[in-house]
C-alpha cells in the first residue's frame, strides 16, 4: 500500500476514460506547442485526501471529496525554467481542456481555486472531431517533454528533426521474461509504443530495442525516464 505522504503519478491508476482524456489533453497541448508540462499526481486514496486536507501550511486541498479518489482527476505542473505553476501556461492548458470537455480547477471560485487540477465528469466521452493521433508520452517529471509518437514504418516522434533517427537499446536482462516485462513497462508509462519494441537474444541474455526517436535528445530523455522508473539500469541511444 502506498503511504499517504507519497504521490501517485501513474496514469494507469485512473479510469479508462480519464486516461484517454488526459492523453488527449497532452496531445492537443503538444500540437499547440506546449511541451513542458508534466503529471504531478493522479489517483489518491481517501486516506491521502484526508491527510492533505488537514495540512494547513501550505494548504494543499480545500475538500475531502475529490475526484482524485474516484480516479477521474490529475494534477500537472510546468517544467523549469518556468515557474512550477506558471499561470500563463496553465491558462492555455485550461483553455484547451475546455474544448475537450475537461474541467479545469482554474475556473472554480476563489475558495476552491486549483489551477494545476484537471478532471472529467463520470459521463465524459471523446469529443466529436478529436482522436488520439498516436501514442502520447505523458511525462511524470520535469526532465521529459510531451511527445506525440506516430507510426510510419516504425515508431517516429513528431518534432524538431536533427537529421538522424535514434533507437534506445537496453542493457542485457538475464531472461526473456525480464526483457518482456521491461517492454510492457515502457507502454504502461507512455515512454515507447510496445508495438515497435523488439526483444532480442544476445548470447545467453536478452535486451530490447525500441522504435525510432526523431532526435538524440528525445531518446536520451526516454532513457532518463526508464532509469527513474527502475525499468533498467543501463541503456544507450543508437543511430537507426
């Protein structure tokens, strides 16, 4: 059981509809040029919600009844060098959220105002005219940037192209099962599309090789996230 003092940033802990809504929001933010936002919290147990409500310095939440506990809410922040809760960025994200039928806490009354907070109603549905256009990397820390992954004879990331494509090659795992588990974790945490990740034998060991990333920086960001999540200890970007 997760401690009441620890935050959960795992998107898969939300309902299926909330996961879709969050990914759609990050996709549309990416298309609008907003790539420096990241998830700070998703699901909260009621015990954690109560704990946060009782904190006064600083005041974290105004209510004991939150859609975080019903798995339909998430909080975001803005990466450096901007302020953590840069209001200009959050307002832009809020405007995009409105178009998608997602509630932004920045529109609530002053006593309930919660600019980093986004949630969906229980009956939320994908808005007409919108769809996921690929796999969305939804960062859970400030080092990784929002990315849109689309399939085009493999995995490619839409973005600034430095003229080369890169794959991430993992270090070795002792068993095929371990390599496959790492592959599954890449999909769970929105780091890479498992459909384009190959698990290959290397002597008596196993490793995985991802689809292509369109810049070296994006590949290195993905490696950083893999290490942070404990998916692997070593990996390197390799030219495709």
